[in-house]
C-alpha cells in the first residue's frame, strides 16, 4: 500500500515551486475569505436605502480606486520593496472596510469604497512581482496559476459564507473582510521573505539603466509589445469583470436572493479549485497565448432562473480554468528584472480599468440599453480580443527567447 505523504497531496504541476510562492498562496486564501463586501455591495447599499442612481456613484468610486492603487503599488514595489507595499495595502484596506460600514451618507460611502479598492489593489503588483522574483520564466505561469488557485479556494468558501452572513447582518461581512486582511498582513510580516537573489532598483540595477528608465512607467510605455498586449488583456478582463458586476444585478432583477449569487460564486470557485491543477499540468506544454485565446466567453445574458445561471457559470468557469496564470506570466516574462513591479502594476492597472469599465459602462449599458445589449457586446469584444491576442504569439515568443539569451 503506497504511503500518503504531504507532497503526494500537492498537484504535480505545483510541486517544484519554492516556499515564497506557497506562502503567498496560503496568505491569498486567508485574504480572499474577506472579499465578501464587494460582491454583496449592491445588496448592502439597497438595505441602507441608497437609490439605484446613487449606487452607481459608490460602484464608480470602487472602480476608480482600482485605477489608483495598481499604479502606486507598482512603483512602491520597485522602490521600497514587495513586502512593505503589501503591508501598506492590506492594513489600509482593512481600515477602509470599517469606514465604509460606518459612513453616514452616499459621498462618504463613495470615499470609503475608493480607499478600499485603492489600498487593496496596491497588493497585487507587489505580490506578482515577488512571484516573478522567486521563479524562472518556465515556472511563472504555474506560480500565477497557483496564486489564482488560492484566490478560488478562498472564494469557494467566501461565496457560501457571504450568503450565510449577509442573511444575518451585513456587518458580519465587514468584520470578516477586515479581519482576514489583517491576518494576511500578519502572514506577510512574519512568514514572507524576499527570495535569494531578488532584484531591487536600489542595489542591483546599473546606474545607467536606472537613469534611463527613471522611477515611473516610462519603461512600460516604451515597450510596444506590452502596449499591444495590455489593452487586449483589458478587454478580456472587462468581460470577466461583468460576472462580478452585471451578474449580481441580473440575479437581483430575476427576483432571486443574495444567497443565490453567493452560490453562483461558489460554483465558479469549486469548479476552478477542482479542475485548475489538472488543466495547468495538461496545458503547460501548449503555447501560452494560443491557450489564452481558447478561454472563451460566456453567454450569461441567456440565463434566467437558478438553473440557467448555474449553466452559464459552468461555461465561463471552464474558460477561467483554461487561461489561469497566462496573462500575468506573459507580462512577467516581458518585464526587465528591475521593473517587474511596474510591469505588474501596469497589468493590475489594466485589470482595474476593466473593472472600472464594468462598474460604470457595464452598469450603464445594463440599466439604459438593457441586459441583451451588454452581453452581446461582451461576446463580440471578448472574441475579437482573444483572436488578436493569439495572433501576437510569434512576437511574444521571439521576445522571450531574446530575453533568456541575454
């Protein structure tokens, strides 16, 4: 009878990843247990008597913070270090959760929502850059896929937990959110170490290169390939973000309870948790951008009722499994070592822009033009972006090969 060991429980595609990656993975699970307020924010605002028009202000502020945070986080990650940047973001976002719950009016709610997303989104560029520091280019997709796996493990629990807690008092959502962020901050402070050989702008980059690139995002703006890829990734991220924004609106308009949306989030997370390790192992030998283009989009707009929403969630969850870790891995491989924080900041900013567009443009299209217009626009745009992204495969491969040779 074979002996069961701890290593045998780890999916084979992740076994050779270093301890830094696993620490971020574990901390991410804890942190994602606290992403309860945002999915249920529409329901919370309605319970506070906020009108539909006023809700758009709060959601817009939440999206705007995702534009500010990554830009700041990318610079800080390269200047003061990955770990300090993560601590600033986590502690700041935790404090902002309490401010949102205690906010007396719409504009103070909007200000608190801005702080939540701005502080919280400073964490991702630093975490992504730290993952890139810790592993070579061949393992980066798997490291980012493991990171995404941790997100979905936490989300699987949070989806069920959020629906349960929301039915008993929205204040419980805020308590769990703030507590989990502080717990992750403790993990970062106590357990997370910079990998041996990690590069920083202060100690390992030549003065000439540092002077040429500066401390801002000029190094990214001069990269033509990155400027082609990031908007295409942004369109695909916009389509995915609709599952966080338009889906709860559709569930609400169908007369279903918040618990139904929580269950849909759990279905997505459970599918990704169950299938992603196997998909990562099977698809790792294929060209990354070809796999990214095969991820597909979901026709969530066709759903009506619990069964319909469940089917649609299954469809786009399979697409999420297929593309896990690819976009972040490609961006990391394009980045010079001294600018990884800013490249990941630009990628996270693209994600923030996509979420901002979903929270503003997406909601506006849904409420004015109707759900059908929104979902068909997402289908056409997402498919076109996937095709265009796959067409850049040769250029990305040539660039990566050049960087490895150098």
